[in-house]
C-alpha cells in the first residue's frame, strides 16, 4: 500500500524497524481499558516504526515520509486511553522517546523535548526546589509531548486547573508535515491549536511548562461512612484556595474494596477521598476531616509506597486500571459536573444508579470554578447500557466527553474552530498526521450520544 521499502532506503541510518512484535507494541496504547475501543481498534498496526535521535533526524524522516505520502502517527510513552497514538491507516509510527532531553530549568519554568519522561522532569525540577504543576497518573512512563497532545488535566489540577486554562502550558515548538518541514514556536492562546489535538495537526518537538514551588506532600486517604460526606468533603477541599492541595479524588464504596492493593485500609462500607496535602496545610486539612465526619486512615510521604504503587496511581485513568484488576469488565465515562448546582446534579444521577454502579470523581478547577470529572462505574454489558448512562448524566445537567472513541471531535474536549482548520491545513497540507483523528469536514461518527464538556467561550 505504501512505499515502505523506498522510505527505509531514504531513512539511511536513522533507527527504524519493521519487526512485527515492535510494530504491534508501538501501535497500541492504553485503549484496552475501554470495551468499545478494544474491538474498534483491533488490528490497527503501523508498517514502520521510526525512532529519530534528534530534531535533524526527525525533520529528515518527516520529509521523507511526506514525499512518499505515508501517514505519520507521533507517539510518546503510549499511555493514552483513547487510542490517540494508534495508527488508523498504518504508515509510520514516529517514536519520539529519543528526543527526551530536559533543555533548561529556570525560575519557575522547565523546557524539554517532547519525548522527555515526565517523572524525570519532576525529579529534575525538584532537585532545584520546583515541581511540575500538573502531571498525569501515568507520570512514570508518560512523555510531556504526549501529555500536552492528549491530556486534559491530572494531579495538581485541584489547585492549578486544567491544561487548557491559561498559563498552564508556557510555549510549544512544533514541526510541520511537509517535504521540507518547518519549525514554529507558539504561545499564549495559540497553544490551544495543538493542545489535545493528538498530534494530528503538527508534531510537537519542544514544550515549556510552568513550575510551582516543591512541597514534601503527604498522601492521605480519608474514609467517610457514606458517599455524600466524601463528595461534599472532596468538593470543599478543592474550593479551599488557602489549603495547598494537589489532589482530591472521591471514590464511593465498594470501589476501595475493589482496589485490592489497598489491602482493606478503608473500612467496609466506607467511601474514600485520596488527597495530597502540603505540610503547612495539614492542620487545616485535619480540621476539615473532622468537620465532614471523616477519618484519616492512611498518611505517608510521596516517596513511600505502602500499597505497591504511589497513591496517584489509584486516581484518574489509573484508578480504573486498579479496579479492573478485580473486575476486568468495569468501565466508566468522563462526565463533567460544574456550576452552582454541581453537587445536586451528581446527587440526581446517584439517585437513579445504585450500589452496583458506584461513583468515582476527580475534583479540580476549570475556568475559575471547581468541577467534578467522572461517573458511576459500571460492569460493562453492551453499548446500550453505556448510552443509557450517558443520557442519564446529560439529562441531569452534566456533560459527557466520550472516552470510548478515538476522534478529537467525538471525544468532545477540544472544540474545532476555523483557526484549527486553517492551522491543520497549513501545517499538514497532505493530511498525513495521525489521519482519521481530526476530521475537519464535519462531525465524526459517534458510538455514544455524548454532548462533550462545556467550557466558557474566550473573548
């Protein structure tokens, strides 16, 4: 189908392979946590994996692929949940992990190549008294380019907001997909052109991110006799701007019992909130726990891992993976609940589900207000069951992003504007970057009736 032999000849000594096992491994990410994507993306495999060692080799490889009109799918650590780095039309997987240098750490700013490992970035920043503001639960294997291209928030969003909020990404350097690739530095609101675009409109090469002061965070689990107490506590913790917090993750019983690595830390029948608190805020945090009727059942430093893994790996996308160790058929949705009636909307959904469909939510900032992201967790039966849950959440006043599809439009987190269309056509004139993910001509086919997340329009 593609002129792979000719491309291999053009690549010269730039590392590349057609080894079947490598092709299979580099053509997958964490989409297997979705029962819909497991079948939808089965069999999508690249024809070639290219691993450039610097930007010159990247430009050479991109230019050669474009000359032969071969699709290019950029790939980082392969930790995405929506199949963002799965090649839908074969071609080249451009493995960016060798472009992993940390270029500079200044006063509250870090700059790194797109393939830089985020755990390495965090360690390097902390060695100088700083830390990443926001990182995914997959920090151990994620790259910064993959996080910006596919992520929306993570640990730290309880204090700093989502990646899309102004100031959370400093600058991005990108490369065009042309026979003679161009480099372009973008900043300010233009960053939204490439954030959460899955590398489908430009190849991210370098990223500059803001840092915050480093704290010796305490990782705490707070148990509550009922879900309502845990929910109200988590929401209020995220609102307390005077408390230094990095995480507020709410889990209804029996989810704590399904996370078997917690080893019964949470008493039977109790819901839990996982939180990261800085030492200066511990006294205020403990007062809040008492006020809301909770009890701290675990408290340790971030360098300790009494549960076999750091506590952030029990939250966000990693949280579902922990549950699936016990119940492989479990899944959920990316619902968003916001506004003055946030808790009432969650309660309306909760009233119509039951103990077999317990809630899991992350509390964080978005557009200047606290929001909750998550949904009831269900034992998957069929697509209609999931569509019914989508309809329930949306009818109750929430929004739902489709975490069980691989198209940017259908997911519903990034809005496609005329500026996005113009940028895509300028940077990728032959539509070779991650084709099939960013449909410029209309709404992509939907497998769930989701409305997407609502954001305030920028002036």
